């Protein structure tokens, strides 16, 4: 999963938002979540 802002593949888990895993990009420090597969 790539960062939607800078495209980096370096990320870390940063908690949960609305029961979805939250990630932080290690390059640009952008926080994002990934949509669940249905």
C-alpha cells in the first residue's frame, strides 16, 4: 500500500479511526486509512 500523497511504501501503523487501521507515511508524515475490501 503506497502513500496517497507521495507514493512512498514506507509507513507505520498509527492507531485506528472508526475501526479502520490508520497509517503514517515515514517520508512525508501524511496520515491515511485504507478502505476495507468488501
